[in-house]
């Protein structure tokens, strides 16, 4: 079957004709608010690291570079200690994601979301009151564990709770809340930068999205899949009735979940060993490739260092936060737009359109910076060219928001069978954190040495990932989770790995 061929969903296992109820919408939106903590941290880190009182207290050598007119605009914020502050969270996130799989399967998706919110709250409190580098790093580690647990549990929760025909739109809400968190953080930074203690306000307010997420998790039930997996059948039945609507016949879906759980338990094999089997090769490749490619779009690096980047291309210190806010609002708008079409036009369509737009914008930014700032980076860019860079970055972020910004969380959470779903999500989150750590630790050094070619570096990766999607990612829109095996059987390449499964239904 050719890449991207659509599948009819009628008659597939798990196709119960489920509609979209108010209950499932509210439940998914509340759960997706877990994205706030990740987004807030992404947005707050880059802004705080440009605040003079913060730099004076913890990183005074950077102020010397900024004051030196001879220092290249590309290199002013090049400090491994500063990037360690930003990227230490992702080391903790990587560690937590490796243990989150078993915890999520044992204690449930909802409870791990609660744990993530509490850890993030503690990390924000420590960072807000930090007096030395040790306290900063300790707070970042706790934030990392909170984000790691939340990012593991929330996308799986959304995919399991949402009806197949609406899974894309509801799962996109996680990406929307990440974007909302970034915008909120940039707004806080914009107001706090005028205060001598503003950095404490910015870091300490991380507790607010953590409280919202934690209280929200207390108000929702766990997913029916998780409850069945843990043997809580009566609770699973009540959860199904609540989200599918009173009067809906939930027995076929409940029976299917029970059967899937029984088959999964009968295997009695370590999930990390199971996922390495040949029949799950395509799933594993996607769990690694999708999050890796998301980070090599360069978006997280841009989000971390947006205020620094905009200062480097000519915007003033205070005004550098305004472009970051504008770009964040553009991303939110693009995510909302993608939510309206993801279940109609499919995942592949959005990936391809977004990839093409991002590639064009990255190359264009590189050309503008090369022509205006020069190879040395000592030429100051005019406000007009700075606005042009802002427009190009807005288009780039729009392309990201409608594609890799949300689909990266959706695809890994929907392609795995029940017995290795949390394991696959764990691997995906671990790759995400590991790649983010490496890129965030090296971005400022890369910007200093590669200069405008940094954007060509990311453009090259965008080209590679777009080609990868074109040939290797099958369309998954509208396919029930328990019937997802059909997209691999019908794929021109992956079919050779999973063809043997066609004689039996894989949970």
C-alpha cells in the first residue's frame, strides 16, 4: 500500500461508534492542562537568563560580555554554566521518564500526573527562593522530575480517553497548553524584568501552573484502559459511563479492554524486552524518530532563548520579550487551527505542510542574518530587518505549531498496543529529553561559532524529517487504538515486519 493511504475504520476492533460528549471534552481539557508546567518552564528559562539582577547574582561574567562592544552579537550569552542551568531540567526529565513507564502502569495515568504536579510545585518554590547555584540546580532537577512524569502520563491519558474520530483534536490540547504556558511565562517575564527581584517572581510563579494541574488531576478519573489494566473493573465501568455518556452501551468497549489486558498479561514478559521484538520494530522506530526530529526542528532552542535571540538581532532588552510573546500567540493560533483539521486531513498532511513552511523560514532567516549581520556578527541589525526576522520566525512557529508541535505527543501515544503503550511513551519522552538536553547545552556555543549557519543546520534536519514522514509514517487518523496494527500491515515498508499479525488481533 502506498505511503499515506487512508484506512476505513468501520468494523475495526474498538470502533464503537462513540460520539464526542461534554464529559470527555472536559476531562481531556483538564488533563491536558498538565502541558502548562512544561510550557511555563520553557518560556521562563530564556527570559530569566536575560534579567540583569539574575545574571549579576549568579552569572556576572555574562554581563561583562554584554557590555563589551567588541563581542560578537552571536556570542554574548555563550556560557556553559548558564546553559547548564537551563538544560539540567532535561537530565532529570530523562531519568524520570525511564522509570515513569512502570509507575504509570502500576499506579495509573492520573496518579502520575498528580505526582508530577507536586514535584514541579516544590521545584518552583526552591528556584524562587534560590540563593546560590546549588539551589537553582536542585530546583531545576525537581522541575525536571515533575515534567518527566507529566509528559509520560498525560499524552497516554488523552489518547486512551478520546474517541478515535476525535483523538487528534483532543490530544492536540496538550500541545496547546504547552504553548499557553510559554506565552504566560513570557508575559510574566515582560512584567518582572522591571523589578530587581523579578527573576524570583518569574521562577516562583512556576507553582501556579503546577497547582492548576494538580487540582485538575484530582477532579478527573483514570482512563478505563488503565483501570482495567490494574484490575479495577467496576471503576473502569463507571469511568466509561461518565465519558461516553449515560445510556451508551459500554459493554463492547469494556469487554474489548478486558480481553486486551488479559492477552497482554499472558505474555508475562518485560515490556522493554517485548518492544525490541521484530513485530514492534516500526513502533520503536517512531518512538525514537518522532521526538528526536521534533527537537531538531530547533523550536525548543528558539523558545528557550527567544529573548536572547531577539536581543542579538537588534531588539532592546525590555522589548525583546514582546516578539517572544507575539510568536507564542502565533503558535497557539496554529495549534487551534490544526486541531480543527487533524482528524479530517490526517497527521501526515499536517507534518508535510508544516515541514515545508519551516524549511523555507529557517533558510530565509539564515540568509537575512548573513546579509545584514555579516560573518563576524559585529554589525548591528536595523529595527526593520529585526521585524523581518520576527515575521519569518512567526511563520516558522506557525508551521511547527500545526505539525510537530502537537503531533509529536499524539503519534507515540496512539500507535502502541496496550501491553507496551506506557513503555513506548517512556522511550519517546526519554529521547525527547535527551535530545533537548544536548541541543540546549550546545545551542549558544553553536550560535557563537556557526552564526547564521545555525539556522541552516536546523533547516537541513527539517528537510530530512519531512522526507522521513513522507515515506515511513502511515496515516493513523480515525483508527481505534486496539486496531492500530492495520496501518502497519498495510504499509509498503513496515508491512514486512508485522504481516504475521494479520491472523490475530493484537491488543
